C-alpha cells in the first residue's frame, strides 16, 4: 500500500528541482492555492516503501513574529514595555494561500518530509511548516531531508536517508528573532520619536518616513565603521626618519632595510646616520638560503566567498549572495550558506575534479591534478570550522558559461571552481635568500625570492607571490653602498574599512551569521548610516556618527560587539542543547532592558550629539512627539496614538494626543503647575492601562495652604486632588501674557504709584498692564446671546437667595460646594461670566475679592478660544456648534461650542510683591 507523502521545499525553484530529480522528469503538475507555489506529483520508493509524492514549497519564512496588537503601534505603549510584552508567530496575509495549500495537502497525507535548507534558519522554517500541517493532521509522521546541492546524487541520498527534524536549531532561531524584535523595536521607537522631529534630518528626501532603526547586529557593525573613521580623524601625522641603503652590482640591485625601521628623534637619527657615513663600509654578517611554501587557501565558506568576491571583483556581499543563490538553485554550486571550511572524508573530491576536465581554461589543470605521476594532488587542509549542516562551497556541475548568465555569475562560478581546484593542490614553493649587513654597528637586511614551483598558483589566478632577485653575497664580504641616505617620512592613518575588512571584523567578533552578515551591511546603507565608495570602503554618515557618538557619550558601549557576541554564543548553546531557550531570553532581555532604561535617562547625550551634526527643527506640530519619555497613556479617542505630556509656550502644561491635528483629544491641567514629569509608576485603578503617573510641582502661592506642593497624580480620572486643583486654579497660567509663567511671575509688581518699582500693575481681570482693574475693558464686554434680565426674573420668581453679579448684572443664585475642603459651604457664581462669591464673605472687607475673572472667558464661533479654557474643540469640523471637550479627569464633555465659560477661583490671598490682589477694594 502506498503512503501519501507531502514534501515541502523552501522555494518554488528548489521544489521543482527536487521533484524533477526524484521523478526523473516523469511528473504531473497542478496549481495550489498560491499560483507561485505549484504542486508536483509522482511515485517514488523510500527505503522500499511505495510512496505517492506531492512536492510543494513555501517562500522563505512562512510565519512572522510580532507583538500583540495592543503593542504594535508605535505610540501604543512605553517602549520599555516591549521587553516583556506578549509576542506571537503568525502567518501574514500575503502567505495565507500558501498556508491553505499546506493544510489541504497535509489533511490527506501520512508523512511530511521537510526539504528546507539545512541550517538553523531552514530548521526554523521547517517547524513553521510543521505547526501549520500538524494543526489539521496531528498524526503526520515527520521527516527531514538533509542535502547540500541540487544534484542527483545528493537528492537521492537525502530521500533515502531521512532523519528527524532538530527542534533545538529552531529554538535558537526563535530566541534570536524574539531578542532582535524586542531590542530593535524598543530602541528604534526611542531613537525615532526622540530625534526625528527634533532635528532636520533630510536624507531620503522625505523625512516624514525616516526611521532611525537600531539592530543588535546592525549597530555594532556600524560601530566598526565609525571606530575606524575616528581613528583616522584622531590621527596626528608624526615625522620620522629612516636610513635607506642599496647596493648595485653586475648581478642586480639589493635594497637593504634598516633593522630599526625608523625613529622619531631627528637628532638621534642624524647622529646614527653620520656614524654610518663616516664608516660606510658594509660587511656581510649572515646569508640564509631556504625554501618557503605558500599554502593554498582553506575550502571555501560563506564569509570567505563574500570577502574574496569583494576583494577580487568589488562585488558587494549582498550581491554576492544573490548570485551564489542563483548558481545553487540552478545546480552549479553547493549550498552557499555554510560555516564549514573542511571537507568530510566521505566527500568524493576526485569526482568533483573530473567534472571540470573539459573546461577550456582550467580543464588541463584538472587533468594534471588527477594524474598520479604529476604529484600535484594534495588533500585539502582543515580550516577547523564545521556547522554540521553543509560542506564547503564547491562546484557541483560543469559549465563553460551558460546562456543568460551575467558577468558576475560567470566570475563567481569561476572563483568557486578555481578555489576548489586550488585547495586540493600542492602549495607553491619559493627559494628565499636573506642577507644581513652591518654598517658602523647598524644592521640592515635584504631579501630575494624565486618561485621554484607554482603548483596551485597556476590555477588560482587571483593570488600572486611576487619575488625579486638579489645579487649573491658571501659572509664576510665587504662593499660600499651605492646609496646611503637619511630619508624623512610621515606616519599615515589606517585606511577606511573595506567590505572584506568589515566582514572580517564581524566574523571575528561573532556579529551575525554567515547567512545574515550581508543583510546587516545592506541595512546600514539603506538607513543612511554609512556610505560605500567605488573601492568598497565604508564611511559613516553624519547620522550614523551622531548615533554612535551619543551612545558612546553615555558610557554604554552599545555600539561595541561585546553584548551581541555573548548573545550569539548563547544562541549557539541553545542549538546544541547546553542552554534552554527561556534561560537565554531572560538573561539577554534583562541585560538589554537595563541598557535601554539607562539610555533613556541619558537621552540628552543623544540630543547633544545630534545637535553637532544637524540643525534643530522649528516646524510646527512636531514638538509633541519630541520626547519619547513623556508618554502618559494610549489616546482613548483615536486608539492609535499616545497622550503625551507637553509644556506649552505660555509655561502651562497639558496632556495631548500625539496624533494632532487629526486627533485633538486633550486633558487640561491646573495652571498653577510649575514642573511636571512622567514617572515609570503605573496607576492601578485607571483602565485601559497603562496610565503612567505624573509627578507635579505646584507654585505655593497659587494653591490653598492645605495642598502639598509636590503631588504624584494621575490624569486617568481617579485623582480627586488633581480635579479639585483644576477647579480651584483653572487650566491657564496665572499670567496670560506670552511670557512663561515662571518668568512672568517675577515681573509682577504692586500697583501703588508710590511704590519703589517703576513697572506697571497687572489687571486682576485680564492680566494686562496699562489700566487699573476698575476700568478693565474686558468687564464692559457683554456676550450677544446672554439675556441677564430674564434670568433675574426667573430667580426672583423662584424665591431663591441671589445676589447681582457685579460684572454683567445677572442674578446669581446660591449654590453649595461639594469639594473635600469646602464641602457644604455656600457660594454665589454667575452662569454668564466668571463672577464668584462665598456667602460667608458677604460684608467683609474683601467681599469683592472673592470674585475673579479670566480674560476672554467667553468664546463664540468666530472668536478663538483662549489659553485659560478647560477644553479644546474635538474631532468635529471647525465652525460646528457642537464639540467634544475633555475634562481634567479625562472624561469627555459634550457642550455647545459656541459659548464657553471658564471659572477661576482664588480661595486664598495671593501676594505679589507687597500687594494683596484679593482685596480689590484698594484699587
């Protein structure tokens, strides 16, 4: 009885190659749900078991890892929360059709054979496929096919030698994905929200979409570039002196190098040189003749392929991997992502060489290699690295240049072939002669080399071993140098890092993997953190240098490779089972969260570093997101942006939506606040959370004496003290001029003409100078839609106690206070203006002082609302009569926007200078 087997490859092209090889091109093709991922069907026998094979594919990773919807939007939470926010893996919308194909095929299959790439990443994709398929058919038997090349021998061996998938490899990749997601998202949001709108960073032409990304591998890679650039910038040329000596005879010229190299003391150099000039006879002290081998390279792994392609052809690492992938999928080279640089004893190296005998350029050399009499063959050296997944990169099929190949495809295939032929060849042999001479006690030496046997250099044209002939010398021989001079030179800085140098730095530090290093380099260029010139040398941009400088000034070496190297070691430990995934996640994330919190505390360093390279932004509407540390809560109106604590130009504070002007949700705060800062503490009462508590500091002279100056408050609606102070103090600054409150407060003086100050008094109604409070023009303004006489008659008819408003003349009925400090106390307040009067103060000297007014408290459709208002128009159109307002507790209030009355209460005398402004009878 046949077993129905579902085979899944990593790419459509690989699926087609596997199916073609196993079926010997005798197969049927049908479409799946995704038109790009077709299904190939044929019969095959695995270990004697008759199988009905169905081969299909995914396109790389089937799933993505991301935060829950609650945390996915940039302003949905404090970035520090991302270190413990829930994450999930899911199939994105563009791969739903592939998922459906797998589900349909798995539901009627007995076996699942995974033909994914044989590395950690491929194993992780394999388990994504397993999760989807086993969800509809838990009884599937799971198998893993391990292969390194899309050639007949490897594919049939893989099908007959199926093994179990390795969950540890998949766990290591999951750990890396989660670590990179949390670290990258938190720092990226922090950097972008802090810096993008604070400075004019016009790199891509449209800085609205500029993202200042941070990656745990990307940033240390940038660090290598910046560090080398700083070394060059810090280099100070220093003059040095060296003695040059040469001797010319009939046999040629020998150039002797001073054994001291060079010295920086000019006087000392001159003295030594004069000694040599006074006794210029040179005596041969030693002559050494020896043979020296030059060994061929180790077998080719991914990093070495990228480095050599960059050095020989100036191909970028990213382009090199793309071309190598094309060659692999076409069956011409083995799998190009491998850390292994040593061949297994089971590999038939002679068979690989035999396939190259017919090539017009290196075919003759391949024939010579296989000739035992030539003595050219040598088993390749062991580089010491083995990822236990793939062999070194080597040719798998002969090609003399396929039609349709680009020049880069031809060059890279040639490099792979010549490198393989070189590594199974004998080393080159050179005869070297070293001659040492003495002049006045100073030692000089010269070397000459003659290549005796080229061997691997005959085929590996990318390397040379230059040599030069020198005359023959005998020990004790004496001669007079032809040239003996004292030359001056200047020290030079190290060169900029080339791509090969950068890959070497990353490899030594353990930054990234063989499959990802080129991606990290590409991101630096895409993000405008670095540039690369025609000679593949890297320089940091102003943006890249500013970011590294900012973190460096903090004292935290986030741009150094140490942290990431430790993470890579931990993830390797997960893949071999010596550490658990949860253990590595806890350790890495705890460490990086501490770094993130420290970086946020020291964010001024980043701001200062950016200010060195970029102009600060003065664009309106951008200040609200400038400080990522001021997030208070998620906006309840739009549910997309954050509510941010902001300080307005007049010195007062508010909590407004970062989505302004699309969302105009706002919470107005008491006008008596002098300082406010969001704390990490979260309110336990208010929902939806988190609602971060704010540390307020009030001006003592502007709040009642029984309230504390310092108050840890919440704007979510639970804070009764904040609500009371908002009612008492109002929401505008005490001085409504354009000067910030702290400055304006110092400018207030007494209105007494006989006082020592020459500055004018400030009107207690409109807060302006130039007139007294008794003749304030604002007190003569009457709103057109108010009918005070009708209200007087109504109050009189009802028999309620009332007093006339001394501003607009309307009748004010008695009311009872319900605040904590004044509960049960009766007062009169005008419904038409801001008049207020305590009942128990009638008849006292400061009766009139109990009533206070705010400048421009009335707002009509054609007049702008003032800073003293308690709310702002909601999301309705401008000019509409209805609007949504938000109180200090965060609750929406629906009112007629054509008329707003703002009440300011001064329950205690406010002393400014020597003047009691609550006693208005004096003025």
